[in-house]
C-alpha cells in the first residue's frame, strides 16, 4: 500500500494505492524509470501501454517532490512565444515544438476525462497578469502570435483583469482558455494508479546509486545492494538530480517555490476573488502565481530562499504579495505553508539528453511541468520502443554543465534581489 505524505496537498488527501509496490524486481525489464513524478509516471504508463515491462524506482515517497508540491497550474506553450522558438530552433524544430506545446494542457485534461481520474480540476483558463506597460506590450505580442495559431486566447484590459481576478495593481493581461488547474498530489497518485493497473512496478523509498552499461543494456544498482537489469533507462529526476548522471545536476539551476494557502474564503470574498476560477501568474521578473482551491482557499506561490525554510518568516514575500494584491485579506488567516524544488535551464527551454545509447532524461520545465511532462510521456515511450528520434518533439542535445555552477546560490540570490528591485521600479 502507498499512503499519501501528510500535509502536501491543500485540496484533497488521496486514498492509499494498493498494487505492485515495494522491492525492485529481480527480473530483467525493458525500461527502468528513475523517479516517480509526473514525467516518470507518464512515460512509464505510456511505455507499458506499448507492451514494455517497466520498473519505476523512487528515492522518496510518492508525491514528495515537485510533482506533488507544484502550483497546480496546467499551462500550455513554452516560456517563449512561437516566433521566438522559430528564431531559436529554426523553422522546422521551432514549428514542431510550438505545435507540441500548444497541446500539453490538452494531454492532462484529456487523460483526467478519458480515464475518469479522481483529480479535482478546473479548466477555465490561465491569466498572465501585466504589472506594467512594458508587460502589456509583451502580452499583446503573445496574443497576436497565438491567435495566428488558432489558440483560444483573449487580451484583457484594466477593467477586464480587475473583474476576473479581483486583484489590485495590474494594467491588463492575457487569458489563455486552454489552461486550467489541478490538485497536483491527487494527479500524481492517479497516474500511479493507472501505471500499476497497466502492469508497471513501482518501488518507493529506494535510491538508485549507480548506472552501469552492460552489453546492450544497463545494470541499475540501488541502496542495500539491489540491482535490476534493463534494456533502457529514463532518469526522470529533474530538479532532484544528483550525481547519478555526470553533469546533469550541474546543467540545471534549481530554485525553491514557496506557497501559502489561506483559510477558506467567506462567500462575500469568494464572489470577488477569482470568481470564475482562472489561475494567474503575473509578469514580474520574480513572479507570483495564485489560484483558488476547490475548498475555496486562495493559494499563492513565488520564489523563496535557496535554503530550506527555517520559520514562518521565510514566507514573508508571499504574504506581502497576498496583501498587495488583495488588501481585503489583511488579517485573514494563512493556514498552510509548503515549498518544493523546481529546475531551470540556462536557455529556459526543456532539455532532452541521451549521453549514452538507451540512457534518456528530460529536465527543465520553467513553470509548465505538469502539462509538459504529461505530454512528453507518449513521445518518450515511442522513442524508447522504436528508437526513431523523429518521434520526439525536442532535439536530443548534449549535457552542458553551467560554468561556475558551484556558485549558483550566490548568483541566483543576487539576481533575485536585482530583479525584485527592477520590478519595483518598472511602470
């Protein structure tokens, strides 16, 4: 049985899962997946549906990583707009990634609907709220480009964003109706249930300690001397990558995303604050994002310290943002606080690597991990099964460690401080 970790979700506590869990199989398998987050479980599910035998190995409990602790926003697209992707990747690759990323939210909500998953969710859209005239100009460009691709999007003026959010201080924004929200912890448990039903084995609280090339396949070593042989391996550890794959952790900058949840809102405020249930992220360099939960709490997140929190004061940035946006919530209780780790890449695009044949990994979500990693499950499984790189929406690239990576904490802290100052000065 898998019991859900305590106090990870503000929406619901998923029921325990009965299935094939516990120790690592002693038999050879087609695929070992390291990490039981959205990426690992989605790829495992899709690979099993293609007839592959799959073992998932997770170092912690289910849902303890970013997949269970994220902001619950399901946002299509990439950080960059379609024209920028074409400029960066070329016409063919840029257009292909644009088309793929346009459907990442569809992958999540279609899975929930088709499989009748017990995952609280809404799909009324995502608002990118503009805090300055510069941001409004960028929103207009984003609107133009996605409209040209047939997306259901709307540019919002000052009055419209005030009506949809109830928040103070935004000049306007951009509404993408393809997007929505989910309970992330419930979603991870639902993916695990589907995978187990498809024959996937999942071992929890089991750390992979080594990957050794063995003829045409791999030997995957675990703590305590365990080992499983696999034809191929997918390392789905993202922000929690360590020394398992050389240079992978050094190619990423991980950050802590801190979140707070209020006590349930009274009816008088629930009709004013996000009355139609859209998720919101703003345009600041150090952004905040917020949504309402099904039990009517306001949930707000943003960047926190690089270290683990030492006390309630570490959530002060989120609490100040809450009152800045919603002065009416001054004095309204904040009942829950939590944090998780997210990974960024140097070019703000997801990276797909295959440093050795049959050893795959994808890292770097830039705030779009739920949809991105769900949608990547099918093409990753296709590539693992068939070996055809044309099936992949991302190019396979070498791992490139970031120079002076050991000093990342100092650099990130300085950049956050500088960006916050620019956000305060920008009009």
